[in-house]
C-alpha cells in the first residue's frame, strides 16, 4: 500500500510539473502560434542576428554564405563567399560582425558589403575557431573560441592551449582571454545593460552567468543551468533561450520554463526579428524556422 501511495504521489507531482511547464511556455508563445518553416535546402544554418529593422541574417557555413530573411518575406544571399562565417552580430553602427573561421578571423561587414578583416591572434598563435559573439553597447566584442576541426583547414591540431572566451576592446586594437576554465564554450549573449554575460559550455552541458567589469573582464561566476547550448539569445524580460534539442527557455533565475520542439536533428541558434522583434527565428540544420511570441526580444 505504501508503495502504491508513493507511486501515485510521484505521478501527481509529474503531472503538476508538466502542466506548470505548459502553462509557463504559453505565457511566452502567442496564442495559436505555430512553428513555421520559412526556408530549407541549406547544408547547416547558424548564427542568426537581426538588424535594426528586424531583417534576419544567418549563415550557411558549408556553402560559405550569409543569407538574409527580409521582413517582406524575401530570402536573399547577402554575401558569398563569407570566410566560412559562423556566428553573427550587429554593432551599434549597423556593421555586421562575423566569426569567419576559414582563417580564424573576425570580419566587419558594412551595409555596402565591404569587408574589413581582423586576424586576431593570442600569444602569437591562431585562434581555435571563433564561433559565436556578442557585442556590448560600447563596441567591445565577446566571442567564444572552441575547437571543431574544419575540412577547409590545413592544420589538424588545436592552435591554442585551451578553448576559451575572449574580449576585443572597443577600439579593436587588443584581444585578451577573459575565461579559461570552461571545457568547450559555444553560445554567448549579454544583457542589454552590459552588466551580465551568459556563456554556454556545450562540452560540459552547463551554462554559466558572469558579472561584467567596466574594463571588459568578468567577475563573479555562477551556474545558471545544467544545460549547454550551441547558440543562445535573451528577451526583454531576461529569459534565456538555449538550443540543441529544440529551443529550451529558462527564466532569469535559471528555472526552466519549457521547450519549443523543432523537427530537425539539431537546433543550432536563435535570435529575435521581424519589425516588432516578437518573432523567434531558429536556425536548425537545413532549415530556417520562426514562431511568434508575446514577449519582445533583444538584438543580442
């Protein structure tokens, strides 16, 4: 009898937890909204980010191109070749920054598609492969540098001694390693006020929260949640969106809100876009997806 009572109690807890998750995510997704596939036929989509008008730029790295989904519903090739661009982000001046890992560089692409290359090195060695980035309002750039062997590289070993996180000064004259104790950092995003940085350690299946100092370095480190991520974004209420198995959403305290399933094997990255910035765009392997939310997102 005690066993049955315990089992019933356990089932009730599971049901309550499940219903609370559904209720929570329904507070985020627009009523009646469904996941839409906007485009497909890519080899691997990554790095979505939106300009000030809500047009969403993303990469198709194996095909060496940057694509753009216009708010008008038109898909265009923005730049090809693109230096094997991966993660993307816009700065406050409207320049598109790219983790161009063909030669382990950062690229700055202006609205006329003119490219300025930044072949940053650390300790006089190549970076492993800049993967994802977040740009603070003062122009400082934070980027992750994991190691994923690429078919277009001549080198077959990791150039750096660790897989770290780096900071580029606002004047773009210096780069320094600011996080060195993660296994394989990948997704990265900061809060709009520039006080907090989130870094997903996909290798350790954890996401960490760091306070940011005025000089661009990190301060206090806290575990945010026990889930790693390929890419990530943040909304105006501080909820964090992680990728991998669909899109998993956490509130600003690290409590899981729920998951948005995506019908492809891997969900790489996310961003907010469209004119109202209430659409969540998802790059998932061979497709580009969108779902409309009640909450406005940031451009991070």
